[in-house]
């Protein structure tokens, strides 16, 4: 089977009978088996996917839905009824989902075929996919390098041609950073644009369901199907979303935060590439303005104080009593909990739970948690002011390209600091997208992020689609 340029081209082939949904599913099953060593998938659903495909092939064209026959993978933090969901953790081994996440249900309702669940950092905590109980995911561009995290498996599944698109989750860059490391498109919506119902929680006020694809058009098609209000999620945006990609000759007002480009840790090649690209945009008649942002140094600590606090609360439900890892034995209740959680959670998850418990403790709550909430509000207000004067904000995705396995895993602080460019959008609650544009001298892809104001997701996708064509 040929690799189709986008969903539209694939569905045109279905209409012309040059391919069937069953043939497409069989192709991807074969590709997953051939590239099994990449470890992108935790579970594949061959029988269910082929059954879905056969049912879709039997439908007359007038009953097709927008995602008819599109083969999609989901991150292993999204519930799919009747199938395992583990969050890449021993804590949830042998657990089978009893319901569908809203995003998964809407994929199915719109004709998509779910091929499997993708590997990730445990409970979505990590930036390299080195924290999974199921082993590392390998970057298909260079198997000695990380794919990024936490949605590394979802990114590699698209990068390596194991599906047409995939869903991930983005709490602080977990879609955009692996997309950047893998050379594909990664989109984080406005907070609340896509329902979080059925997404295993890491930090509830930061979590987003995000989309990976090879192009912006496919992200727009999928977003139209899965976005919208959900009565199961009180934080979902109460409006129907209906966006489309249209050609434009508009001259945009771009801005970038000057400290993000002047950051000493930014790789010189990335800095040079972005500055040259900004100049190209100016030559095309757009404005690109450097603006000051005096809160940059507070972004990473604010993010980690708040997300670990929320994680400490959210993960308290995993005790091995009702479901999940159970150490067995006749221990006293406190010892039983301790053993289950000590053995069921991995090192990084335990680190973040302990940090979150610390910042929520009586002696430190005001000094850390309350202060971080105040800074988050300042960041959101300052961001709103930026978009009063500019159409979009441009920013690097990561200070570096994909690094080698083990290069940063021994230094948690260094790993956290590398999130400086991505956590900003989650703190502010705005939409952001990572688009691939360049190739580093080390052979690895990289690009940049585009941000727009809250709820301007369709504008974001249109600007991003335009920028993908500016070379």
C-alpha cells in the first residue's frame, strides 16, 4: 500500500476501490510487526481493527463519516472499552478498561479504526520515553536517540508509518516535544477544547488530549470530530467546534519572546535557523517582533510545583485495593499500601508524587503552591495582553534535538529545565502546535511552535498550515 499524502487522498482511494479498509489495516499490522523493535505499541488490536474495517467496507458511501477508514493509534492513557490501559505502569498491569474515553468514542463514531495503544512515559511523566515499565521507545530517525516524551510511542507510530495519525496527551509539551524530535506535526488544543473524560489524569488543570499527524490538514479533520462540549467533563468548552483549513494571503503579526531566543542553553544551530526563518517571514511582508517577557525564569518551577501537587492528589487512588498492582500477603494496611505503591510505581512517578506531597504540606503550601498559582495567573494575564497586539507567538520547541538514551536520565533537573519552551502553553491554557521545518547537522529534525490566543484553535491551524509551506 502506498503512503497517502493525507486523509483526503486516502479516502479518495477508498472511493475509487483501489484500496479497502481491510487492506489498509492489514498493511499497518504488517508494518507494526516489521518495526516491532521500535517498541511504539504496548498493545495492538488486530482482530477488532479488522472487524471494524470489514464493517466500514460494507457501508455505502452515503453513510461514510469524516474519519471513514482512517487508522489511528491512541496513547496508553486513554480508555478503550474492553482493552487494556496501563499508563505504561506496573500499577495498572492486567487492568481492562470498562468504558471509552470521549475522544476515543468520537473517533469510533466518526468511522476511525483504532489499531492499538502506544507506549509512553509512565503516567505521562517524562520527556524522553525512558520511564515506561514496557521499555524505551526508539526514534525511527536514529534508534540511538530518544523519541521525546511522554507521548513518544504515539509520535513514533506516525513517524514510522505504523498508522495515519495518533492521539497523545500534553500536560507540559508531551505531544509537541516528541513531534519535534520525530519530525512530525504535534498539536495541543486550548484547554477544554477536547474532553479529558477517560484520559488517565496526571495534572488535571494542565492535561490535554493532543493529536499527531504528518500534516496540519489531517489534524484539522480529526479535531473537528473529537472536539466539543462533553457533559462528562465540566472543564470542556461549551461550544461546537467546526474549523477548516483555508488558503490565505493575510499578512500576520508575529511575535517571539526575546528571552526564548537569547537563552544560553539554546542550541546555536536551532537559534540560527529560527532567526533566518523570522527574517524570511519579514521578507514576505509579515511583521516579526521581539518582545520582552520577564517571567520566563519562573515558568519551569511554577509548572513543576503545580503539576506534581496535582499528580500527588490524582495518583492517590492507586492503592492496589480496588484495582491495579497488588503485592499480596497479610501485611498491615499501611504496609500493604506502601508495598503496592513502592513496587507498582516507577522511579520518576514516585519522585513527582513526593515532590507534590511536599509542596502541599502544611508548612510549605503557602510558600510554594499558592505562590505558583499566583505566578500562573500573571503568566496567563501577560499572555492575553500579548495577543491583544499579535496574531501568533513563535517559539522553539526544545533547546536541542533528540538526545541519546541515557544522556539526561541521570539528571532530573536538567531534564525538567529542557521543558522551558513547552510548559508555557499549558500554564497559559492556550493552543499550540509544533511543526517540523529543519534538519540539524546531526541529522535530526527540528522545527518551532506556533501559539495563538485561547480558543483560537482554527486560526492556529490555518497559520501553522501556511507556515509549513514557507520554506
